[in-house]
């Protein structure tokens, strides 16, 4: 039987401050075509299960159903979306890893983001473990012309896996797996979380707060620096997301300003100085094409009515044509 992983155990293996776990991930590097079982020594083990055993990840909803050596395509799309405005963004509070939902404006931003990517293929979604990122991904996908339903994969316990199992193969085919990972969370702002940004600047000085917010190496009190955030976010991307792109799976990541800045630093090969000045708007998607083991930045899709978006690659143009034919 698979070991039930407690919140305590997850937090202990997920500590971004532990050097030994700087590349820890919730999933192995191999494609997700076999069930995953936890061992009590906190390592991961791939096992085939019999019909009488409960799979940890539903194999038909798991991200990669192909073999490790078979690629769906020689290129893949990668979409990055920073979550829409949250209730604490609206109040100008340091949010960090506090789990707060979107505002009405944030909901509208997520829906608009979905319209912008509505004809770009999505096979797999990664989000942080925070509700504002998950809301953004779900709301965006309501606008996608493929009409597939995003389903969050639950692997926190054997009961969660069993109770969330989908028994219709046809329904599975019309679904998109959603993987929630703490490694994609926002920077942990430590003792600044919940404080008003303007009042904090008045208390500690504008220069000090600017260093906490914009320095690459300096963390806020009892919090993470951007460098620490980048270590966990980029490691997770390399171990879990890039292998999916290499197999030709199209990926959407809905996450946060600092975790996405970290990933963009990796994709665009930015320096630590360049990434500190990088600004990401809420709810504005960025498109990359992964081909020949390289990432090519294509900017922000402007919407399904703009033909230029689909001229980025022949494959995207063909996907749009296929959608048009299936919906007409």
C-alpha cells in the first residue's frame, strides 16, 4: 500500500532552505505514464500496479502517456501566466505564500488571459499550490476553444487518489491534468507578509524595503530572496516540466511574479541583475516555443482574432485550423 504523506512530511521535504532538497520535486523525471508510490524514506519509486491496486496517479489523466522515447512532436508550446489581481494585491499588502483568492478584477484578468491563449494547444497545466494561481489557470481554460476540462490531480493520500478517480475513458480524453506544486509558489516574504507596503517603507526606509523586494540575494526578515525562490522554481521546471516539453506536450504554467521571473531568467538566460528589473503584468500570458532543446520567446498572444499569433510556427497554425474545422 502506498504510504500516506502527511502535511508535516511534505513541509519537511519541501523546505526551500534545505541544501539537500534544493532540487526536490513531487514527481520524478520520468514521464508520468506509470503510477508513483511513496516510500517511507521520502524517495520516489515507480512501480507497475495490478488491477486490484489503486494507482497513485490515474494513468489516463497523467501528463505523459507516451513512452520516454516517443515524441508527440518536435516542438511544444510553453505558456506562462502570472495570476490575476488578488485581494491582497488590491490592498497593497505583502502576500508571499499567504493563500488569498482573486479579486473581481483578477477574475476578469484570468478570463482575458484565457481568450488570448484560446487557440494555442494545452496538454498539461502546472500551477503553484496557492489558490490565486489555480483560479487563474481554471478560469483561463474556460475560454479555450478545445473545450477540455482541467482536472487537478490529487496524490496527497491513497484515499484522495481513489475518490478522485475518473472511470470514463471518453471523459478522460476531454480532460487536461493539472499538477499543483509548492515549488512554483510565490517568494516567501517572511515577516513582511500581511504588512502594508507603504507603511513598511515608512517604518524601515524606502531603500531597505527596495532591497528586500528587488535584490536578487538579500531576503526579507525570515523570508526568501529571489535567488532562493529561483533555486526551487527552476529545479522543479528542469525536473518536471522541461521533460514534458521535450516529449512534445504543450504546457501552461500559472504561477506568481517571482517564481515566473525565476523561470524566465532560466529560459532567457538573464543575469541576476537583469532579472531584478523584469516586470510581469498580472493576467498577461507569455508564449515560448520549445524546439531542438531551445526556448524561443514569442511574446504575448493578443487574442484569437489576430492572425499574427498563429504565424509563430506552422504547428500552431495547423492547430488553429484544426480547431476551426472541429467547431464549424
